[in-house]
C-alpha cells in the first residue's frame, strides 16, 4: 500500500462514451476488487476512484466536475499522483456469481469478474443505465465469455426499465451463490431488500465521496460506518452458503 501520493504515468486512455474514459497507469499493485485509490493533481485536488484493475493500475473517470475535467485533459505520458489501495473489497464466495452494475458502478465489477473467472467461478452480469449512450463496459464483460443482461430506463438498449427488473426471473433460471453490486445508493438499497427477500448472500459496494481515504474526516459515513475503512463493500442478505 502507498499511503503517500506516488507519481504514476498514464500509458493508455480509452474513450468509453461521451463523458467517460478509462485510464491505465504504469503502476502495479496488489489489491482486491472493490478497493479504491485516491488520485491527486498537485495544487488542485484529490478524488477517489474504484479500481478497474490492479496490474496495471486502471481506473474509470467520468467527466462530472473540475477535477475530472482536468484528468480528461491529460494525455498518455502525463503523470498523476496515486495512493492506495484503500477500503474493504469484494470477497469471492461460492462458484456462481451474479454481478449487478448501475452506471459507473460497473467499474469494480469488471475487476471482480476477471478475478472470479481466474479462480474457476462462473458469472452472469446485469448492467443498467439511463440510456444506451450511458452504458459502460458491456463489451468488456462480454469479451470475458459471460452472459450480460442490459437494461436502460428509456428502453433505448436491452430490456426497458431498471436493472433490478430481470433479477428475480434470472434467479429462477440460474443457481446463484452470491450477489455482487455497485451503483447508485437507491439501486443498492433495492438490491439489499431483494437479497434479504430471496435469502441470498450479497456484497454491495456503497461508493461515496471520500476526502481522506483513511477514516479521519468522516465524510463517507453511511449508517454509522465509515465507508473508506469499513467499506465500501458491505455484506447484506443471507449468510454465505
């Protein structure tokens, strides 16, 4: 772990959609899927990002504010200062995984999928977004040989509606050992209720704005827990089978 910002050079940038890019760095860490890093631009600001990969270190960045706009302005060869990995990540339990991602929440699930497949697990994923143009990493997940169910709220791609819609029928078709999810808090709250009602173990990544990453400032408090230390991945639903 690097507790102090360490410079890393950008080696590749992939444009994922109109406002989202994937950044690959010349750094190699040992991390768990679901952990995050803090990226710092000197004399400007520092922000948290979920890890898409740890070897090489990879993050997804959506252009949603001044800091991310500055990141989007960088090119291969430029440097960003990184520290981490931080937090508690996903733990692979069982052999049949159900991954559910909403919006940018698909980023850590890509990392989890790669790790799970390397351990001989099978998986199916449900990915949701507002519109077709907002979908992320669908091809990346499919390229790893798994079934990916797509939903959009406006019906412009895949099944119309919320990503939680296809899950009950899916459980009837496929045995599932554990549900893993990351996305908006409203989606996670619905999945928490879903897992409890179906007696299904679940690990939910409650991402939040983290100012320090080490449990000092308390800005990421969630139901009495500090997500940068106790999470962002929290267990829910039934006990692991």
